[in-house]
C-alpha cells in the first residue's frame, strides 16, 4: 500500500522546503518508496479528522493501512526500519546512526528553531537584538561542536544514514542566516561530479514540488559546469557538508499548489 503523508497546502516559507514534511519526502526518495501527499490548509489541520492523526494538529503525518504516525523523526525512523539504505545492518552501527537522529532533533534543532521563532515573534521587543545575539551564540556553539566531530569526513558516522538526513534537514533551516557559512566544513564544498544516481533521474520527472525542490537543493552553490546530486541507496551520495548548503532562494514548494481550503492530493511519484 502506498503511504500517504501530509504537508502544508501553502507553506509559510513560500516554498523553500523548510517545513518538516521535507525530511520525510527525502527519506522516501532515498529508499525509492512511492508516496502520496495530502496537502492541508491551516484550518483543516485543526479539524477533528486531522487531530485524530496528529494530536497537536500539525504536519507531517504518515498513514499506511492501519498505521498512523506523527512526528517527523518517528516517521523517518519507520521508513528507515522498513527499507534498506538509511540505517546500517550492523547492530552497533545502527545504534550510532539512531543516536545521530536524536542528536539532530533534540540537540541541534531546538536552538535553531528558538532563533527562528525569536525572529518571527519578537522582532518588535526592545530586547530583541540582545536576545537574538544570545540565541545565535547557542547555535554557533552547536555548529562548532558538530563541525569538530565531522572534521574531514563526508558523513557523521561512516556511511550516509538517516542521522545525516535529519541533520541536513535541520541545518537547512539556517539557510540565509549566514551562520552555516561561518563553519567551513559545514558550508559549500565543491566535489567532482559523481555518476548520476537514481534519484537524479526521478528529479527530472516534473511530478511535484519535491522534485523541483530537491533539484534546487542539490544544485545550490554549484559552480559552472558542476552539478550536485542527491544519492539514493547504493548510488553516489552527496556529502553532509554539501547537502547542508541548502535549497536555492527561488524554490516553489507548495506555493504553486491549490488555494482551496481543505485537503488535496499531490501525486509524488
Ligand atoms: N516535532 C514535530 C515533528 O518533528 O514532526 C513538529 C511538527 C511541526 O512543527 N510541524 C509544523 C506545523 O505543523 C510544520 S514544520 N505547524 C503548524 C502548527 O503547529 O499549527 C515547522 C515549520 C513551519 C514553517 C516553516 N517555514 O515556513 O519556514 C518551517 C518549519
């Protein structure tokens, strides 16, 4: 059965792919699992039908047969458990990759989100600038620590895993802040072209916003004649550092989708 996830009908980011459905879509794309997307208005997200799936009235959710999940991390973990390519088979390596999933969501993401929220909600406060500087220092501290651990490696712990996927999806939220660019090994890294992976071929198909978005994500910061690509299981992989450079400024996630209240379905594959 094809799983269905939910996403914003009209994302407040104007289509930069910053909402948390992006990490779930990316996980599906990595493992080659087709999926459908039900787009929700803000009103529909707070109605009983959606609250039955998500107690907090948020996106993303995941439905497959009798299974209904919420929390992007739990959904990515579920996808990683059901398919090869996102978690190592070796038990110890798997446990380490899962630790990085938690690190992304519980250690890196909170200060990044707190800074974002301060920018959105507290701009008019007299103390805004001082608080923003403090929050930026918290983010810088975590970026520095992450950078120290990554060193010259391509991925956080051996090969690409769901830990890297979640970490990149969190770091992308810093796009435009300038903070990521302060950390050389987390910012753009020019790499030789690798053989086009399966996903790259899928991205060519004009079947939905994700493809355009990931296309931009993977091509962002590429130099002339150089094209970055996102890998799938067994294919050539981007590195954590390269992926963290993020989507371009003109992407069009849900902005190009319908305007009606309620839900509509986006055929993602
Ligand atoms: N812990 C949950 C998870 O990981 O799934 C958090 C889910 C969550 O925060 N969902 C947000 C939501 O539904 C969307 S992702 N918000 C509506 C609500 O709470 O009523 C957060 C988000 C929203 C918008 C942008 N943006 O526009 O840039 C980025 C991220």
